[in-house]
C-alpha cells in the first residue's frame, strides 16, 4: 500500500480546469518529485493533497484512508506536512515561536525535545532563535520553514519550490538538507522548477504539462531522457 495515493483528481479554479485526471503515488521511504514548467499545476496538486483545495472528482488517500475532504489541520495531525512555496513563515514572530507553532498538533511534553532536534539539524536557527523571523536571510527562512514542518513529526513531508529565490550555493545546501532528511527516514514529495536538482535526488519523478502527467519514471532515467534534457535541462 502506498503512503500517498492520488487517483485521477480533477481540480478547478472556478471555470478553469487546472488539474486533469492526475494519478501518482508515493511509497514510504521515497523521494518523489513533480517537475514541470511554471503554471503546469505542481503547486495546485500539493494544495489539493494538503486539503487547501478540493478535487471535483478523484481521490487522495493517505495511509490507505481518503483525505480528499478533510480539513487541513486534520491532515497535518495524520502526519502530512507541507513547506509552502515562498516559505510563509510568521514574519513578526521569533524563530522559536515559529517552530513552536509547527508543534501545535503534538503533546507539549515533547516540544523541547523536538526543538533540540531541529536546532541540531539547523544550528543557525539555534543561534537566531530569539530573532524576529522576518529579519532572517532567504536561506535561513527556508531552514525555518522546513524546521517548522518537522516539528509536526510528518510521515510525509511535501516541499513546494524549496530552491525558489535562493542563490546557487544555498540551492546546493537546500538539496543537501533534502538528502539528509531522506537518509534519516523522511518520505518526501518534492515540487521543484529546478529539474536538474530535483531529478538528482528523486527515486521517481512525474512530469507535468498543463495540468496532466505526460511522463514518469525513475529520477535517474528521466534525467537521461533526451526529451527532458531539451525541455528542462537546457541540453
């Protein structure tokens, strides 16, 4: 049984048909990536999985149970956390307050231990823990967004464009973090415009064009595909 099983979803924004019969799955322990051009529907799919949008038809199953019509906070309690596009941290709160917000589904007795775990993974956040989050650099804000999601103990971590707006060196560091999270046992669904980096870490990948999946396969296989090279890798 797949950890996440998306079956033939149709998603609309008013009369605009954004997602057209998309199906894919994520097995426990995998990194799966959705790649495609801007506007292909990648973020819309993540919003649908996390309950922020409702599919008009089709289903989203997590751990064998439908979550298609569950409230987002119930979905988080089930163990599915999303790091949204643009980070969406609480800019007026401190770093530590942001992290504590990520633990709202968890028993208070474990919050200090979870904070220590996040600070161990991201020492820079520990140094900045009393700092107002809006004053952090882009890379630090990305660390904070990931750390906040980890505070909810996700069984599946969804990352929406984690490299967006970052300098090349910080992009490399972000993908090192993704690999490290994977090695530690986190299952990841990654949406990313940087196809080269996404395919380099993914076990499997799905290619989206105008709301439909047009290609799927192993990350390494798609990275070597002439069609993918021409369309997304500049080769």
